């Protein structure tokens, strides 16, 4: 081997080594906070996202789920992601609303009436607009949607079938003005409490009840501390996977594309998870000894009180009555007027 070819082959080895080290240094393991525990819809979304990301990146990139609020309360994780100290979080939309009020439209009582409504709104132009708003308002980007189902009321004291039955109960709600006002419209003053403190609050009977979907009630083992479930359907729980915008902007265009594509796959997997499992999970709650009641008169009283008092109060924060009507039109519902 001539000196020149020795130098050339040495240079080639060095180049390969440096490519390899760039590639090893670029391999990413995203830290993903998850508010709920194992078995939840949130976990299903997270697992589907990680699996898709690994597949799309040929195994180079992955993510680790930190379940059950290990990385802090859901609202805290929005702050962490905004400043770039956390990569991603999966949390209920009601816990994003304080940072980006227009997403509150998804928590207005009785707007979303089915999984199909939720899919249409989140995956269409409205979802796109709200995604842009959260980037601008909160420094986080929604990359996938979890569909967890209707939030059902649970409590440890008595069956609740009417608004009258609700009186006297101490109900925990997220720190979300729309949800607080909804309970006020039903005649009680609820107790705002972080999600990460809710199980302990129910266990120690600081609060009598709370609301969340069947899959969440099951994953969080609320049947150990709650007996009665009321099938109200006031909010269809949507729980996005968010990425820190700072982290996202630090990725290459190719990596960004992979993240967005993995998010789409996770969204589809989440809808499938709900369709496949919700009925079975309801049965598990019954088997665990919970009593599940339907509200009287097809929930009419709950619906009337909540929509009349709460909708108009929040038109401004969600972007005006026109925005409300755009949302209603998207899911084939009649417009409202001032
Ligand atoms: C809450 O009640 O704060 C959330 O909906 C809980 C969750 O993320 O499942």
C-alpha cells in the first residue's frame, strides 16, 4: 500500500467513524410523560407512537413512557415542555386549556357527541388550527390525539341519576374553568385538584367523586375507592400527545416528518383501542363491584343547565361565536346565536 493510499484508507476509516458517531449521537430516546397509568388509552397512544417511530426510523429513534404522572402533574408537563426540559407529554385536553384557551372548545359540555365527532374535529381544519394555536400560546405542538371516551361521573356515596342527586357531593374537577362552571350550573361548587393528586383525594375522602372515562377509571383503579358511576356524557375526553416546540424545531426535517407520521399512526391506533376495548372495560368495572346508572330522562336536565349557562360564557375564550358555529357545522349540528 502506497503512502497516498494509506492516507486515503485512513481518511475513509475516520470518515466512516465520524458518520457512525454522528448517527449514534443523533439517535434519540424521547422522554414522554403520561398522566395515566398502564392499561389506559394514553398508554395505548404512547406505545403506538413509540412503535411507529422505531419502525419509521429503522430503529434509530425511540421513546420512553413515564406513566402515572411520574414526571409531574399534567399541567406542569405543559410548562416543562414549553421550556424544553421535557420532550413530550400525553395529557387530557382540559389540562392544556389553561395555556391555550381556544382548545377549550373540546371541553365545552355536550359539544362532542360521539367518537366520530371527535375524530372529525381533531383530524380536520379545526384540529389543525388548534394545533397552531397551542404552538403560539403554549410552546407545545399537538402531534397525536387520544380518544378516551365520555367522562362519567363517579362517587363513593350514593347513586346519582339526576341533578338533584348531585347536591351535597364534593366533586373533584381538573383546574379548568369550563368544567368548574359546568358543575356550578348543576348547582354544586366543585373542588379543583391536580390529576396526580386525585386518587389520594378520593381515597382519603377529601372529595367524594370525580369524572373520567371508563378506560381511565379502570386504569387508575378508581373502583377501589369509588362505588357509583353515572353515565353522563358531558365531555368526550380528548387527550393529545404534545411535543415541546423547542425540541421539535431542533430536529431535522426528516425527523420532524417521522414524528408527525408516527403521531398519525398513534391517533388511528387510539381510536381503534377505544372501539375494541370500551365495552369490555365497562364490564370490568361492573365485575369490580361498581354500580353504573343512566341519568334520568336521557340526561335532558344536565344538558339544558350546562349548555345554557356555560356555552355563552366561553364563546370569547374559544375565539368567538363564529368559531363555536364552525365547530358545530363541522359535526353537522345547528348553529347558535347570541
Ligand atoms: C383529569 O381529570 O385531570 C384528566 O382528564 C385525567 C387524565 O388525563 O386522564
